[in-house]
């Protein structure tokens, strides 16, 4: 695989993420991504740390949401990252999720309109336009990005991707985004369906979907013992089915099973022992549908299925602690 990315969620430690990012750069990976999931870590601080100790690898959010930061703050933040790592920063925006949003007092509304308006304002601010928008959700007046002392006053080159899962958001992404980051813990069948919706959006805008970047996040558990790998993936798959059930539903997981997992977990955050009890409901078929788990050879073949389904390249999310081995297995110079 010529193009391979790596993504971090809430593990390992930040210091270890810095070291692994340097290792990924040495091994020829194209990109490293950082995801804001629960209230664990923000994405911007790690990206700045990575930028300070690397020189080539691309650095991306995957994803940050369009609710907890204003459009102006988002543009300012990613312009600052671009100053640290010119030409290497990617901004990927997602629509956030429940119940985390409402627990913070955030009332998500008109989510498609909100995303369209937000992307428009951020893009125009990065282009150094003076922006006024009296939108349905986003409202700004006479805003212009000031890049600060010593920085050339020229448009900031930061592509904007959308991290989409639902079909309507996927269609919007195909219409307005520079790329689409496909969610992990989704099936190859769903990837094919989502590309159809993205293609419809691209056609609406007179664009060719083939010209867009389409990375696919992949949760990967790798071990010489395939069953050990599946068990490691099972825990995380269960957690995400309970935490973000829409991801499982769009991939074809039985609705009754999704509800049983949620009930067993006891909501979010889960009750003590809830995830462990719910994992007993998740069989190998569900694990194999939503994650990549097995020996190195099994994992390579399974990741290739996502590429065959239309993804541009994999963005690997390690679910087992052997991150260096996973990097080595998929490094471009490994012949994978």
C-alpha cells in the first residue's frame, strides 16, 4: 500500500504518541490523525506536538466538531498549526454526537445546514476574505483572519475534510468538502453505499468524486493469535456500538442487538461492568464486520477489502498495543 495513515484516539499516552508519530514518519506513512472522541484529549495539542518534531508527514484532525469551537476559532487554530507545519495540516470536521453534546448544553440543530455554513466560513477565513454571514446557524459579521506578526498575509493552505457517517452528511461532504474521512467500525458494504451518496453530492456540485481524497479509518487488532486479536477488538467494538449506535446501524448490525448492547451497558457513560457484560453479546461475525482483527496476513487482506470497496487509503486505528508492529506491517516499504 503506497498510502497509509495512523490515527490516535485516547491511547497511548501523549508522549508515546509523539514517539510513534516520529516512527511512522521514518517508516514512510503518509499521515497521522488525532480524533476527539470523549472528553479525553483535544486534538489540537497533540497535532502541535507532532508538528514540532516531524518534517514530512501530514497531520490531521480526525475529527474535531463544528459546535465546541466557533468557526473563527477553528480557522485561527488551524492557521496556527499550518504556520508550524506548512502544507502538512488537514482539518477534518464532524457533526459531533449525543449524548456528549447535550451533556455540555449544546443544542445541535439543522446539522446539515450548520455544517455547510461552518465549512463555508472557515474556508473563506483561511482564504483571508472578510466574511459576513447571517446564516440559519452560523452568524459572523466583518470577520477577517489576522495571521499575526511575521506571517505572510496570504491564503492558508489547509484542506477541509468532513468526517461523515450518515447518508445525508455523506452527500453534503461530496458536494462541499476537499475530502471525506470515512468512519471506523463501519462495514465495507456501508462504504460502498456511502460512496454512492457522496457521488450524488459531487455530481450536484459539478465535481468528480474520483478527484476527492477518501481515507477510511480502520480499527485494527493484530496478533499472532487471531482469537486474541478478535477479543481485543470485541471490547472496543462493543463500546462504540453502545456509545454511537448509529455507526452500527448504518453497517447492518441488527437493531435488536444494538438495543440489547445499549441496555446492558446502561447508557453512556456505561455503568460499572457494563461494557464487559455487553461484550458477551458481540459475536465474531459482528467483530469481523466492523473491525479488522487477526494475524498480520489476515489484517492485510481485510484492509485491502476497504480499498477494493473504494477507499483511497487506510487510516489505521490500533486496538492492540503493538503499534510499531502494525506500522511495520503496513509501511509502504514493506510491500504490503
